[in-house]
């Protein structure tokens, strides 16, 4: 991470933490939900805010020369040199550290001189007694029966597993998710965003993250990857996130929803975005069902 001593601060009051800014009464975090800078970029000191509320630069900036950020940290780190005995296999760039490998040997392999093989004649096999034939046939038959039973058991278990997975596969990829009644109404209404109150549309985008019911509904609708249906990946692309960041976010979907990561990133980069901005993006994606899910937001509970 860049030295905080050489970092250009925008706030004279909040010098103890570059991820905070002065809001007039105290130093507060200027990033939400532990936001990490996207690959190839880093947070700017005090996120670009001075003590008067002025903005001097964007929330993030590109990594400098010989520094990188793979999307797991807030600030760019210096590129690592290869240790002694290793060479550079992949040079450091703004999104990945230096990759090192062992050097290739230039010496030709030594020629090994082997002694000529000595062939020995194996002793003749003893003839099998006719008295042992029934035993051998019995053992062979039992072994064959055992193999057939094992194959049947494996097939049955695999078939049962597929049958148990069919409802989940149908739910996520065949569009059989049972939508609430208001979503079906929305599909019959060409002006879907008209269902949302003006107060809701002008509310901060953070409102969606704060409402767990609406957020869970959107995760179920947008995170799955279904053929012919635009999802969270398309939303992230419309919000100008790089493809490397999108791929990394989906690789971590077992621990965190990609949609939640996108919404957190957008609210951190664009604090002035509202629910209406999200509605416009979903409208371009032709995801009226997701717009209708936002109808759960009520103007009497929206915190403007």
C-alpha cells in the first residue's frame, strides 16, 4: 500500500484514516459496506472530499506505475520482485502481481549408458488341476455378481440425485420461479416504472440495500445465469464495471451475492444515484419483473 506519509490528503482534520472524510461534525467513512476498490484502481485520500465538502477527484483512481490491485484491497500495492533463483514469467500489471517461475535448464540431458538386458526364461506354469476348476468358476461368478450390483447401486444413487436436483435446476434456469401477483400485473403494464411512487424513485439507491426483503427478491431474480435473460452481469456492465471485476465477483457468489456487490459498488462510486437510476438500467435490460419487485418499497418508510 502506498505510504500514508507521501499520500496527498484532501482533509486536514481526518488524516488518521484515508477512507474517512469530514462531514462538518466528525470524521465519517466515505465508503459504504467496506467497499473495496475495483481491480486496477485504488481509493483516493478522503475519497476526494475536503473539509468544506468540496470534491477534488473521483472516489477511485488508476494504479500508478509498478503498482497493482487485484480487487481485494483498498489501495494499490507495489509489484513484487522475483526472489533469488527465479525469473519473471508474467510481468506485473495494474490488476495482477508479478508471476515468478524457475529458470529453464539450458544444459542438455546427460546420456545414460545402460547395460544390455539379460533375458531370462520364466519357469513353465504348473497346470491347473481339474479339481480346482469348480472353485475358480464360483469365485469368478461371485466377483461378476458383485460388480453388477455395485454398478446398479451407483446408477440408482445418481438417478435419485438428479431427481432431487430437478426442482432447483427448474427454479434457477427454466424460469419456473413463482413470481408474486404484482409482478404478473407488471408484465401486462407497459409503464412498469409507473407503479413506483415518485418519492421512492427519488430515494437514494442505498434504500434498496437497507430493505432486506426487496434485496432478496432482486437477488433471486437477477443473480441466476439463464439463457436469453439479462442478469446481474449485464447490470454491472451498464454500470461501467470492468469484465475482470465482474468475473471475480461471480467467482465469489457462494459467499456474497454478485447483485449486492454491484449495488454496494455503485453507491460508493455514485452516492447521488437514486432508485430511479436503477429503474432505468433494469428497463434497458427488459427486466420488468425486477422493476416490479421495487414496488415493495413504500414512500412512508423511505429514508430520504
